[in-house]
C-alpha cells in the first residue's frame, strides 16, 4: 500500500546522497561477529533508501519495506552480483529486528560484498533517471 504525493526529485536526490554517506561510514566499521548486526542493518537501510528515492521521485510514499526493495529489483542494470539478493538481505534484517537473529561475521562480509557489487550501479542508474 502507498500514498500518492507530489513527485519530488530534489528530495529523492537528497535521500540517495544520505544513503551514500551512510554506506561509506558502514564500510569503515570493523567487521566482527559483534558488529555484523549493525553492518547488515545499515547496508540494508541504504538499499531501502535508494528504493525510497525512486518512489519519492514518482510521488509515492511507501508504508512498508517491501515496496522500495521491489522498486530496486525492477531496475534494468548490470551488477556483479544479482540484485535479487537485496530481498534476501531484507529478510535477514527482518529476522534481526523482529526475531532476535544474531548474524555472523561471514554474513556481514556477504552484505558488504553485495553492497560493493550493486549499490554504486543502482545509485548511478537512479540518479540518471532523476536527471536533475
């Protein structure tokens, strides 16, 4: 379910820039079993923000996390890893937040690998779509 608003490309760009800053910060964190929780949640949130930026640029306000991720999965872009894995990351984050799942260092390593393989290409593609 979503709410219609006025399309806002400038706000969408601001959301993308915030996601890029947060991702750069997250890449600086030391990867351990203890930090895996925050690393995975942060990386997921950065991808979600990209999806939100697309929705905001269309004048859509999402009421859940599925719709922004679905927006990303519909982008035709070449990445080094399948973008469908972003939805798997969403499910891991959901388990962390709502079921007390404790991720491992290797899961954080995988999330970082996914972010490095997909995030820059997605962000670039979305910025091109915005063409402010």
